[in-house]
C-alpha cells in the first residue's frame, strides 16, 4: 500500500526527524526552497504518485499508523491531523489525491508559511470533498517555539475571512474560543461546539 504514496516534507533543517519513520519503499521529497506553502506546492508537482502525504519535518509515527492513513485516502477523501483552532486539518500531516489539490488550486502561497492548511481545508470542504480528521496525538511531535506574531495572526485571519466570507463566523468564533482557553487554562474542547472538534479515525490506537 505505501508504495503508492509519495511524501513531501518542507524543511530547511539539516536533519529531518520525520524521514526516520517513513517506510523505505516510499519516495520522499524534501523541499527546502521558498515559503512553506510554496514548498508544499512544489513537492506535490514533483511527487511520483497521485497520493501525496505532506508531513512536517519534526514528527514520528509507526508504520501501521502510516499505512492506515494512506489507506483512507481516495479521490474523494482527504485525511489529516485535527488542527488546533478551527476543527479542520493541520499541516502537520495531510494526505490527499493530487486531483483534489489541482481542483482546489493547491496551497495559497500568499499566506506564505502559516494558515495555508486552513485555507486548503476550507477549499476542500467547500468543493464537496470528505475531510477525515484524526487526533493529532497519534503522531509524536517534537515541540518547538512558534515564530508567528499576534499581528501576523490577525492579518491572516482577516485574509481568510475576506476570502471565505461564509466561513468567517466559524473562524472568528473558533479563534475567540481558542484564545480564551489559552488565557484561562480551560480545555479548548470545552469552549467550542462539538461540530468544531469532532474527529474521525478508523485506524489502530498506538502508543
């Protein structure tokens, strides 16, 4: 199964942790040029297979989890880690058929290195494809500090709301709930509607 997927890892690091978890028969493209969303798009264009997995450079997973995720992807279904704020897909792990990427216009390069996954998820949902979200906890992640500033977050949120006005209430409400949860220490899941945080996972539980 894994021989039918190509992996794209945008990274400027010398040592890419994620490579250690990828099965040996899977082609890997490490894209080092341009912004994150430019690297994602370039990697998809160069991929050997029509099923593409875009992965962050600092994650680890078991082969059985990878097999399960690949097995859920088809021409109608996009699979990814549940994101932090919007109940969509996080760029940490996204798997899709290249025809879907073409249909929705790929990742928005105007967003440079943040929120391209949010825009991509909205376009996928808007186009009628199925989004399958899995708990991001099943993928081990090497924590690191984030470089995005409050000002960056604000203009990107405004950009997304302007580009997808029908989703603006959801984006604004989710952002507010997320920020309140961060400030108060309340579990974010207690602050938002169930429809925002529901996930679908048909794979195996892994330690």
